[in-house]
C-alpha cells in the first residue's frame, strides 16, 4: 500500500511540475518588428534621438504566471543610428560604445513581475562596454495572437555608470531614456 501511495505521489508531482514547465512559451524577437530607441537631452536645446537596428534575443513568456517568464536580448553596438553618419561613427568609437572592443550590449532578466492587467516590470543585468548594472524596465504586454506576442517597454539609464563619461562631457544627459517596441514569434 505504501509503495502505491508513493508511486501515485510521484505521478501527481511529475504532472504538476510538467504542466508548469510547459505553460511558458519561447519566442524569438523579430528584428523586422522591433525598435530599440533612445533619447538624451542635448545641452537643453533638444532631445537627441536614435535607435539600434540590429537586435536579437528570446523571450520565455508564461501568460498565466509572468514570474516564470524571462528575457535575453543582444544588441549590436555598431548598429546605432542617429540619422547622422559622422555621429554614428563617433558613438561607435572608444569615446562612447567602443563597439570594436565591446560589440554587443546585452540584457538578461533576473525577475519579471506583474503590476497590472497588462503591465509589469522586468529587472535584469544590462551590460555595456564590459560593465554590468541592474536596471528595471516598465513593460506593457500589448497582445498575443497565435504564434506572436508584442510588448512595449521603457527604462532610464545613466551612461556614466557604464564608463561613458563623455556623454555628460558633451553636455548631454546625464540620463538616457530608452523605449522598446517589439514583436516576437514562436
């Protein structure tokens, strides 16, 4: 009798844990439908804006329990575009992103938290120029439709925290606002 009880307990436990394991879906970020934009104060005159055009990554999304979700993103540092080629080259140089030595910016989530019906926060490690710092993104779950999901997010980072002292030295910032709009597919 005791062996039957433990066998049934093992079956029930494996069913519970396998249903948790399969409730999250994995999506690949669609670079054709993803925008990572930034805005920084340009000496009080205007907001200097730009984006990164080469973005990839994966999202594990559990709509039933978002705390089981995760995000991993890679951005090609040299894909920066500010609508001015000379500025793009300068921003990719050792003065700023140092894209030759540090070709990727990465973000890896450490926690995902639901804050409302379709809102949440994603906290994780952002790595730029070999420096990792914890940041939090405020996110909106836009839509899921079959094999596709869409999210929007915002965050504020201080480039000086990552070794980019020249941002403030050029009279910019000191903070940079980031907006992200993305779609991802199974």
